[in-house]
């Protein structure tokens, strides 16, 4: 663990313009720097770096943050990894806090396994330079149309035909037999002798998201049907195949930039597509697509295009992948290549523009894909058609987002000429069954583990659109936080007859005191968990007497990237020069705040009331007469208060 003192030194030393300029060509514009954003495609610069505030912000895609946040976003690494990068850049020594003996041993063991794997990759790559590796392995890669730069970039190699060639080289280099066995690079015979797991195979190293070699996939070049086409590393402490994606290290930046991941089936498919110039491509590692792999993709984008072979196996693999991707909340489209083609062969036969055009023109959403596929099977049979519609409805039921489900229901209803209520009812039944199945699974798991007591009951899904997640308070809460983060210690200059403040002129409240008093008067807490975390952290720093810039900087450098991102968004102004100059021309900042901060609190109160009204209206469904009468009385009372607030805001006449 990095000591907090070292973390503070790293954050204080890092200069945002230095860090960003390692990756982006910055041009000075006044006190700031500008560039084309590295996180999305653009021709006109909308990416700004402010040395004074120590932050970056793109007004195109909205990404913003501090130096550590930029490294995390650009390199897709963890908070600790970003700190280590900055420490290395500024020659800051990191002396780890004291670890337990077990933690030290575990860390050292993992590092040893990674070092052995990286030695193996370098060994296999060197084999391509001469002898058997040159005449067989290198010749194979070239026959597949792979260029030298592509071979080098992916670290491809050759495992010699000798049964102990690699083992002998590793032992001679000082690597322990224990780690050779534990990485799966070697096997051990009953008599204790070690031998190579991979021999006479083209080697594809598998890398982690951070670029470390964690495993291998070896392809035989023999046509003998008795020999497995691929031999893959077994699962180890550093490699769990269900969590790994081939090519993710090289693809992650482009996936994020294009906001789309193309998923293919094979290693060579990935390599060929990257060589052509389509670099947002990955493949699952020797396994069918898994939940963990989808969640890994989700770190970089919400959009997945499945690009499988057009044969029967490819179609069925695409069908399996659709439900999995949708259930994890991602958007999925499908591209099937012409029969007999795979991404590798298609990439070698076509230009970059042709491949991009084909993907664009042949992408289908899952409803189009399933409809075309299953209608062909159903023919004119109405029962089969009904089963097709139910199948699509069941797929929609797996989508966690209610709004997306509703959009897909409308599309499906239009496609088949159905009432949407019929599909919603099928989806409701399916989701209810899913919840019940999950409850039983938890009960069985608890019974097997010997845990007493019933499994917790899942909360039923509301049938109306109101949920905790779609509250209407978002913008109002953002406004209040923005005032805190930008003007928290500024005083409010109220007029003597102000309806919002009755204290003396000598005791002018700060923005923070005024907002906190208003919220705490009735025990209000922000509904959004990230906003609430920012508010609580800000108030804690304020009460501790920390300067405004220290509080904001701590939030910008938070390990919680949601907190850091939102802080960056709300502590900057999109139209800094225009707005601030306009404000200054009209009035002082203190007077301006005295007018707008109370308005923001009123707006927040009005939104809270509307949120409560929406909830009460939702509760009327299925309520008994007494409950209905009570709810209606509450709604009338709340609407009266809401009208009064709107009148103060100038949005409604009395």
C-alpha cells in the first residue's frame, strides 16, 4: 500500500499540463492549453487543460479530472497504477507501507509468475529469428498475411519442437521450477522430469488490461486430426480465462475512443483486423463469452458489435452472446459475414474502408437479427411465430434498464403489429420468474453452505415507471453542488429586507452555511449517492477549516472515479470568460450569489415535492379506498406547497 504522505507528494508534484502533454500535443491559449480530445474523435479542439486549477476538461465528450484522473482514463488503469506512473515520471520513490508476511508472499509470488510469463514471451518471439522458428513459425505468420510490425506488436512467437527446449532455457536463466509449473508453461512427469507444455506451435501471448503477459494460446500447424488445434494455458493465480479478452490491451484505447467494441471469435481474427486498421477488436480466450468478459468490455464502452462467422456455429454463438451482453446493461448489434468467411479472411481480402462500410451497412440490432433468423425457421406456422415473439420478449426481459426495455418493446410491437401491453405482460411474467428462480438459488446455496435463516427476498419491480433511480432531483442537486464547489466560502450579500435572510449585515452567511442550513432544516439528504458522497466530503473539509482549493483538489484526486469525474464537471464553467465577465458587469459575485443560491434551493425543494407526488401517484395503483383517500389528500397538500414555491421562482402566478 502506498503511504498517504507519498500519495499527497505525488498529487502535489504532478502538473496537469506536463502529464497530458505526454499523450496529447497541447497548444497554449491564454492561461490554458487546448487540443483535440484523446477520448473521442474530433477535428475542432474542445479539450482544455487549466494549469491554474490543475484539471482537464473536454467540452465535447464531457470527460474531466485531475492529472491522476487523466492517467486512469487514458491508460485505463487503476488509481494505484496511475499513482505509480506519476511517481515514476517525477522520480518519487514509493516506500510501501508495512505489509503482513502473507501479503508480501502473495505479491511476490504473483510478480514471479508474471516475470516467468514475460520471459516465455520473449523466448518464443526470439525463436522466429532463425532455424525452425524462422522456417516454420515465421513462415506461417507471413502466410496469413501478417506483417513484421504486427508480429512484433502482438508479441507472436514459436514454441520449438524439442520437448524441453524452453524448460532448459528458463532453468538456465534462473527461473524456479515451481513457477514454471504454476504458470502452466511446463508439465511434470511422474519421475519428476519437467517438459514444455507448448512445443511445435505458433504462440499467441495473452495480456492483461495493463499489458502484462498472463497466459498463452498455442496453435498447431499440423493437419493431423488427432492433435488439438489449440493448446491454452491452464488457469492460474494470474490468469482466469473467463475474465480475459485477447487483444484488450491493444484495443482498449480505441474501444473507448470509438465508444464501441467489436467482438470476434479467434486470435487470428483479432490480429488481422488490427493490422487492417480496425483496432477496437477483441476475442474471448478459448471459451464461450462470459459475464466477466462482458463486464470487462463495459469498463470501456456500453456498445458491443458481435462479428462472428456466418456459418451455423457462428450464428449460434451470436445468439448466446446477445442475451449475455443485454443482461449486463450493454447495447448489442450483430454483424454476420458472408458464408465461408471469418473476420481474418474478410480482412485480408478487403480494404479498410470496405470492411468499415460492411460493418456499418450490415449491423443489426438483436430484434432484426432474431426476427430474420427465426422467421425463416418458422415459415408460415403461426405457433412458431408466436414462439419467436415470446423468445424476443424473453430477451428484452433480461435488459436491466426499464427505459431500454420500453424502447425495444415498441420496436418489437411495431415489427409484428402487436399491442405493446401484450409484450409488457410477457416481460413482467418472465422477470417475476427470474426473480423467483434467483431466490431459490440463493436458498439452495445457503442450505448447501449451512447458513441458517431464509434467503433475503428481492424487492419486486414496480410496474409503473417510478423507481428510486429515476428521481427528478438530479439537476437540482447538481446546481447546489456546483455552488459549493465553486463558491463554497464566498459570502452572500443579502439586501436588508431580503426574505431569505434575517441576520445582521455583519454576519453574512457563506454559500456553504446557507445551503447546509436549508438542507438540514428538514433532514434532507441528496438522493444521488455520488452527489451525496461529494456533499459529505466537502462539508467535512469545510468544517475542518480546509481552504476551498484544498477541498476541491482532494475530491478531484479521489480514488472513487465517479466522485472525481462529477467534481471536475461541477467545479468548472463551460463559458468561463463570457459568464464571469457578464456577472461582474452587472453586480458583485456576493450579490449575484445572494440572488441565485436561494433560487437553487427553492428549485431543489420544488423538485423534491414533485418527486414525492410522483411516488404517491404510483402508490394509488392497487390501493384500498382509505389509502387512496389519504394519498390524494397528501397530493393536494403538496401541490399547494409546490404552487407557492413556483410563484417565488416566478414560474407560476398565484
